[in-house]
């Protein structure tokens, strides 16, 4: 990987995206072996620096690193210590002092990984920053889609949920439009970002927005449901869970509006009964578990492409 | 202080002076304008330079008392004169806030002791700037305030703001409002638009400023108060001010150099030196501000100098405080970015600020305090933030090549700043 | 780095004949026991495929086949600064007690084979691991030798041996090139 850091999908070229997916596909086989390990990243130090709690993503990165024989260390930095005046620059200097080869950062402030990446020699992977981007999620979603649908172009993808606050929606919007698929962002008016029609900077005509779930789901090949955060109700984004589920929750009837054979995706963790009905989550077209397996493969690919070359 | 300012092009549009001549200063006051052969007195050679009534920045945060690690009255004053300003008006959001005469007196006396620039304190509108009850405005006037504002914050309560507009008239004080509906802007850290959507940062909508400007203009009309809009930043607000002035209302408005120079694109790398309130907005807003400067809708350029200790600006974008410094780049940016006729520039930096604030004015006339700004409109220079006289370094203009600079600042006849090539 | 043709080592006919000869040697050496042919990416794979076809014709039993990408097992000295593309690895599931024949086009320093052996350790306990190569060009840096060799030549370290196979390169031939 020529670039030092993976901070977002926005700056990636289509070729870079495909390189990661192709590599992920070949590495996926390692997870099927009786001994799930190759020595490719032996002696490399990968630090998971999570300022925001996440068992799922962190575990996925940990497994990915270990399958490549890297030394993976988990650091849960609590934001409360940072609020006592510790700056990001101290964090970056500590990483260099520990000779980390790669740092995986999740932070609740958009742009925090960018700031740290500028200040450290280690290669930085953004595991989710605020509402900005979650590039590895979009990549694993793309791998899942490609494996199920055979391609990434010419599809209709509906992304339904709290678009305004979703980094998953942004990263997927960038990736799928770059690859030539039409993305339909769907949410209540209160949860659609202002200026959202300019959310992507290339292939803008592939990005659509609607408040109508019917319009979004009509003929969709892929339905991606986003997690709703309950705190949004306190800020009057929508009046109640019941009302949200009625208009924006995914039920079996609504799934029938999509194309036959459409797949249902969710980045997890799910709020059953809020954005997705239980029978849909566990139904035959849900690929939620495939996404988890793709996640390990994609993260292995990124770590391998970043660290698998010559030691400098 | 005695001084002869020799051979400069003296320009004072208010007194209709534009001529190459000398200014004789004795005991800190201008005594004569015209050829002066007083070789016995100290000379300031202004050949090839412009000599104007001293520039006055009416929106500056000096951080003393309370946050002296970011700036003091002394260092803020030093930065001011380095930017060509003979005087600044200091906003009251210090710790404790300037909402009573003892803080006002402290600022006045400390400025006298340590600041090379004149400092006119602005008193708070409400006690502790809480927006609940009026501060002791009259007593602060006696202690020396030149205006009132709750800057940093708006006065949200319409009824209270109306009272302020009415009461301040007793003292002919301008009431300066930082226009921001805190409910609409809640949580926002940059302009709400395509850029904030892409960067995943919460936006401050233009509507937060516009709704309050709209409300305030109505209250100003109803009360006849002397209303001044701080740091205009939106197209709609400019339009509303223009319409109000066309109706003959005596309202005034200011703009900062960063608002007529930069857009929200400056945030693209999450640079906290591009974070301030009101935020950098869209190109459409910048164009409207420039049009407002050109047609007289906007009266004053004031830089909203807001120093912050470097540690605070090294935080995540969300958590970094709002504000950038500006005293040393204001004149350079105005000369480089705007193509203003010289009289208009002097109006915006000197004549209009003096008309708005409650101060004893100065200019090029006999008996005036000898406060002069010397400009070289063709000087090419590069702003190096590390050489700044401010204690703080939070400027987005580091490394900018500018054309035009204040090369001399004279306060009370004393040359407090000089930059000879 | 540019390459200039030094000489042609084998023609298309010689390539085909050599592959058949290698296949026959493998059958005799293994006393008729079933073998697993593992092609090392990339050219080892079409080699193994053709040899498997030959063995199938000769013995009536198609041997099991697999492929191995050693890019995940390179040692520090063979790692490349720019990332090589990782190709598929497919090893048959029941590899214990089988005779595995690694198939590669050129045997040079021996490090590729070393990496392949590191890879195979984690897949099970094979009865034997044997090595079949098209060309052995000398200059070993590890104590590795092939069991079955198509042709043994001496080369200079400024030379490159290029094995071309129709499935990948559109023709069957072996060239020795000179780095200029």
C-alpha cells in the first residue's frame, strides 16, 4: 500500500479499493485452515487504540493481526484522561516511543485519526472517527456484496437509518458510488445531513436521497440498515421508538419491495425491533454473519498490504 | 512625547486632508499640520508612506484577568501596535467577566501601565454574562467602558436585550451583539453545509446568526437604540443590514478579515486554526461580505483577536476552543485581499470605529491626541506566526505572502512600533 | 531493469517432452503410490496441471492437485518493498500421510522452497515432501535440492531464467535473459 495511512474511503481510487478486496479474498482461506496462521507479519507490532468502546471491531482487528502472526496490543484510552488536558500529540509520541508499526484508531471525534497520523511514524488505520468515516466497514460490506452479487457496479443499494450521524453511511456512499453503483440514502428529514447532496465529491450522480423507505427499497439489490441510537430521541430527532420502527424499520413486508434475492446488511450491533425486525435479521437473505467473516478478511488484507513488505 | 512625522502622505478623509506634508507633535498632541523644520525634535521619516488617523480594532479578546497564559493586556497591546492599531476595544468575557466597575478599572490601569496601545474596555451587558439581569452599566461607564456586549455569547432573551438597547441610550453606548441562537447552533463546531456533512462534524447553520440578526434589527428599530452587529458572517445577515440601513436605521456592522478571506474549505484537514465562532462559511457568504464592504453596508473591519494557548488548539477538532488571533494580519489581509480605495480603508479601520464607540476621537487635526498609523501599501511581506508578539500561535495565516503592511504606529506621539526594511 | 535475450534454453517441443519426463519420473520414484501435486504460484500451477494429466493417463488415476502462494511466508531477505499480489492457496483437506510433490519452474537460491516448507508445516503431517523443478540454475543459499529436475544449467547472477507456459504466457519456451 503506497499511502501511509488508511483514513477514509473518500481519498481512495477505485483500483486501491479493488486491490484490498482481491487480497482479502485470497486471505480468507487462512481462516478455514486447521491452523489459522501465516507468518507474514511476524515481529510487527499492531496497537488497537480505541478511544470509543467497541468489542466487535476491536476483536476483528485483533484476530486479523494474529492470523498474520503480528503482535497485537489492545489499548483502551478513556476519553476522560484526555479531557484532563492530555493532547493527541502526547498519544502520538507515545506510539512512536513504543515503536508501533501500525495503529488502529477508533475515536468519537471526527478527524482525530488524521491529527494523530500527521504526528506519528506509525501507519494509521481509521476504525471509525465520529460521524466521519469507517473505511474498513465499507470495505467489508463491499466484499460481502461482491461475493453475494458477483459485482460492485450497477447495483441499487438502499442505506436506511440515521444518515446524519453515520460514518458507515458516508464510507459506503463513497465506496459504492466510486465503483459505479447507485446509493439511495434514506432517513427521516431530521436525520438527513444538511448539504448531504454533496456528500461525495466524484460520481455524484450515483448518490440519491429520499425520505421514503418505499422509494429507497423499490427494486434494491441490497438493503443496508443502520443502527439507531436511542439518545437521538432526547434531541427530538424523532418522537418515539414505535414511530421510528413504523416508518423506517425493516419488516418482512418492506423487504418484499426490494428485488427478489436482495440481501439485507447491518454493520451491527442491531437493535432488534427498532430498525430491523427479528425475523428479517435472522431470515434467509440476511448476510449479517457473512459481514463478520468478511471483516476479518478485509482487515487482514489491509494489515498485510501495509506491513507485509520489506522492513525499513 | 514630541515628534515630527516628516514627509508622509497624510490622509484623513473626515478632515478632507490628502497631502504630502509634516505633522508636528508636542506633549502627545498634534500641534500643527504643515511643513515643520523642527530639527531639534525627534523625526519619523514617512517618505513614500501613508499617514492616517490611528487604526482602532473594536473587537479584541485580551484574556486578562483570568487566562493570562493565552494573552495579557501587555502582550495583546504589543500585538495590536505591531498590526498598526493605536487602540483596541477589549471584550468583557474575561475570568471574572468585566461586568462591574472594579474589573473595568483594573483593565484601564493595567493598560496604562503595560500596553503600548490604548485599551478601551467593553462592559458586559448582563451580570456574569449569564443573560439574566443587566450589569451595572452606568457605573462601568464612569470607570471607562466604551461600549457593552456579552460577546462570546448572545443575549438570548428578547425582553432583556430590548432593555439593554433602551438603557444604554442613557450613556450613548453602542450595544454590540454576538448573534447566535444557541439552540440552533447547539453542538456545532463549523459551518453547516456540504463540508461539515462530508467531514462528519456538527454544523452551525447560518440560520443561527440570521434569526438573531433579524430579531435584533426589529428591536433596534423599536427602541431607537445604538445597535452594532459583531462579526457578520452570512449572506442573509448582510442583506438584512443593508435593508435596515436603507430604511434609515442607525445600526452598524463589522466583519473580520478571516471571514472575507477564507471559506469552510479551510477546515478540510481538521485544522483547529480554522475553528472559530461564527465559523468560516461558504463562498457565497464570502462574496456577500465583500459586496457589503464595497457598498458601505459593513462599517468596520475588526479582527476578533481570540488567542488560545497552543495546548488547547492541539486537541481534537470537536474539543478545541473557538477562535484565532488576528491583530497582526488584519491590515495586511485587507490591503491584499480587498481592493479598497484608501479613504474607505481608513474609514473602516479608524473613522467608523471611533464614531461607534464611546471614546474621545482622534484624527489629523490640531489638539487631537497624536495617534497615527503609518502604512506601506506596497510592502511585500510574509506572516511568520512564530515571530508574533501575541502569546498565542493560533492563526491560519502562518506563511501567507501579503502585500501591504502597517510599518509604523504612533500612540500619544510615541513611536511604539516601527518596521523599516 | 531491462532484459536482453541471451539464448533460448528449450523450444516448445522440448518443454512438453520435459514435463512428461518429469511426470514419469515422479510415478516411478513413488512406486505407484498416489501423490499430491502442489504447484507453487504462479507457473508451478500449469506445470502441475499438465503433469497431473500425464500421470492420470499413465496410471489411470488422476492425482490430487493443489496450489500454494508463498507470499505470506517470505523470509526477510526475499520480501519485496512493493506489495506483490497474493494469489490463491488451496491445499487438499486430507493431506496427512500423503506424498506431496512441490512443483516450481526455477530452483535458484532455494528460499522459495524454504518458504513453501514453512507453509506446509501448518497443514498436516505429510508422508514425504518432494520437489520437482523445470530448471535448476545453481547458486543455492539454503541446503535445498530437487528430487526431479528437468534441466540443470550453470548461470551467472546477472542472468534471469524465464520459463514461459502457454496457459500464462501464450507460448511454451524457456529463455535465459541477461540484465542490462
